C-alpha cells in the first residue's frame, strides 16, 4: 500500500496551486491600487492638517513670543483659552476679561486655528486704525452668527470692496434722521420692557409701518408659529449669537453656520424666512423711512439690491441688543443706592427743562449730567468690547518705540474693555485728576469730555472708517428711554435676582442677566 505512494508525493505548495484561485494577480493589484488612492490622500490630508493647525500654529506662536509678546495662560493649540472662558460665561463675562492684565503692548492667544493678538493700548489702537484697509481689515466671527442674516452688509466687507465708503455715507445720513416718541408704562421686568421698546423704535425707524406684518418662524421650542416681524427678527438674532457662543462654535467659528444640529437647522430656516420678508418690504418702502432713503440713494449709485437689503437688515438689528445692553447697564448704575445723588441730579435736569416749557426730548443735548452718566456707563462696561480684524499681509506695528512684525493671517483685535480700563494710558493722554478707572464716576466726563473723546482712550463705538454709523441714533435712543423712564417713574428701586450678585451684573451682548425694577409711590407726570 505504501509503495503506491512512492514517487507520487506532491509538495503542499503544488496542492495549493492546483486549487481554484480566489484572488488573481490582477485582482490583488487592483485592490492595492484602491487602497492607495483612499489612504494616500487621507494620510496627506491629515499630515497637512497637522502641519497647518498644530505645527504651524506652534511656530507662529513662538515667532511672536520671541518678540516679547506674552500669551494668555492655558492657551492650548486649537482649543485656545476657551475652557477658561467657560468659567467666565457663568458670570456673564467673555473673552475681553482675559486681557486686562496688559503684560506687554500686545497680548497673545489662540483662537481656533489661528493666533490672535490683542491690544488694550491707545497707541496700538491708533496704529491699527491707520493701517485698516491696507494691512488689516475686518474679520469677525459674527459672520457665522447674526451675520448669517446679512452676509453682504457693511460689517462684513473689506474697506476697498463692495462700494463700502458710499454705502456707509448713505446709511449714516439716513440714520441721523432718527426721532422717537416718549413712552410710558408700568415697568416690571426691565429686559422684557426693553425687548419691546427696542423692537418698536429701531423697526419703525428703518421700515415705518411695514414692520407690522407677521411671518411664520420656528420658536425656541421648534414650533412653527406666526409672530410679528420684529419679534421674529429679535429672537432669531439673539439665538444666532448664543448658538455661536457654544464651546465648539467658539473654537471653530464656521461650525455655528453648518446644519449639523437641530438648533442650527431651525435658525437656518428662520434666517431664510426673515430675509424673504425684508425683500418683500423693499418693494413697497414707506416714504420718509430710512429704508426709502437708503434704497433711493443706493439705486442712484448703482449699488446692487442684495447689498442694500443686507445694509438695511443690519441697521434694523443693530440697536436690538446694543441699545438694550446700554440701557440696562445705565439703569443698573442709576438705581444703585450708591449713585442716588446722580439720579437726583438727572431728575433735576429733567425738571429744569420742563420748567422752561421746553420740549423734553428735543433738549436732550442740554442735559450734561445725563450725557456724562451715559458716557461713563459706556466706558465702564461697553456693550460690545472687541473689534475683530485680521492681517491681510505682513506688516510692522510700531508701538512705544518698539517694532513688532505681524504675519498675514494673524487675527489682531482691539479690546475696548481693556482700553477703557488702562490707567497708564488715561494718565498720559487725558492728564486730569480723576477717580480710578475701576470706579464708576461720571464726573470724569463732566469735567473734560472733549479731552477724553480726543484721547484715543475711549471708543465705545469704534473709530476711523469702521466707526459705527448708528452712533448718533444709538445715543439718542438710549437717552430717550432713560429720560422717559425717569420722568414717569421717579421713585423706583432695583431688585436683583437671588442668583445674580453685583459682581456678576454684566449686561453685555452675551449676557442673559436681567433684573426687576419696583416703583414705589409712583408720581404721574406729563412731559
């Protein structure tokens, strides 16, 4: 039996080779080829991302550190200091509170995938303003939040694009016609009252009676319902900002505009609906409204309608939260028992104007105490405290005799809150004896408002070509509300919620804080 196998034994490899082949050489080659085309680009992409957003970011940071620029502590690659900012949010504060230390002329941080430099120094701010449009220009994360409603507005254009100068002149001139009637009523929750008042005032100013229309949008509970145009606009505007202020949206700005979450998709639907309503209102502009004036002027200049639409959208929403924040902050200080003397002085001014049979609201400019109080409010806690820019090309920034080399792509930001608290700058440039800047004291503006405004140390509305075109209207709206409120509610007191102490009472754009005002023995008067 064994002999039958003699000379017939085959190699195991021969047996295997005799089996039907499952993978032919051509198939193997094709498989490896597909693997190559999949993994090679993926690997290259990952290496590129690692280089651009980790290694390059580290090298750029080291480039600035070698020039003596200090960086915020705990400023990690990509994440930056956002974990630390989370702790500030609980006290209604945000990034501007990171940069009050001022260890150097410029202060560094990491914001998403780029280095961000901050300045809180007047000379640095003036240097940056002089270079705006040439070496630096606007680049703000806001275009991924409320900017989604008006992406072609002035706020998001470079100075040399989109007929910027002509459009700004037109919008500024139209807004200077602002006027508002006296309002009165019972005040319970100040944020609710201001929501209603700013919607009506800013909406009627721009569109007239056109804003009385209703539109269907999804509310915060994702229920489709009909609501007045200005209410829908205000709620969407506010929700867009707070959606963009979530942790990962602060790290990577464009995520806020992507339809990745139910909230982003809800807001995307609302944005489209509101923009369509604005286009409809533009077809029938009310005579003598801001919308009519801007549309006519821009049409004569040959400016496209989509740019006019977004400029009008921005003019409509600009006052919704900035004016509301300013009024809330002003009333918070005005009704603080520590400032009872200032409240009485403003009431005396109101009484004096009424005693002369003057028009209470036409003579707002003749109330220096009210003006000083409001200007100090805007210094102490400006509603918007960061001016965002990006270097569009390499340039040198000369500050205090030192030259800093700035690389293109670097975000470079003016911290207005830090500028308004810079004691050294104010001593050198204003040169007057006054209370420390950490103290709320309107006397500094009563004594030398002109010197402060010209010093470069004070710019709540910005400065230069990026100055807010609605500054005059904004100040007027704030003064009107304060005078109307005090005139009809001279006896009132502040009531803070139990969970909101004075150290957390910041009412800026990213704050949901509020308070109530109780009016005791209300005296009815007529203006």
